[in-house]
C-alpha cells in the first residue's frame, strides 16, 4: 500500500515506480471515496513476493512522487465481501 498519493497521479506512474520490484501494472487500485468520488490518496499495488515488497518499502518509503512524500507499507489481506441483501418487497414466483 502506498500512502500520500497526489491527486493527479496516474496508475501508469505508479507502475513505472514499482516495476523494478515486480509490481503488476494490471493490479493497481486507486480507491475513491464512495460519497465524493475523490481519490483517497492511497494506492494498492500487487507485488508477487514478500521479499520484493519489503525491498520496495525500504527503497521507496519517504521518497517523493509529484512533489508529495509517499510512504509504503504492507497492506492487510482484504476481508471477504459480505453478501448484499435485497431490501425491496418480497417477490412472488
């Protein structure tokens, strides 16, 4: 996980930054706030091995990207999604 992402940073810039560590450009997520649709200022990047992830953290933490300081850390595993419930009237078949 990368914190401190500037508003205008594209996923391609993050892919270039993490390419030496095996970062997968197809698996970069820049989450947005559900209500405002603005980016949250964080990015999730899939790195294939824990060793490569630690190397990226050591090399890139506290560096700058588009004049903002970024920090890297290992992200927690994503919990499984809860099933959605239909809240409308009961359907008859």
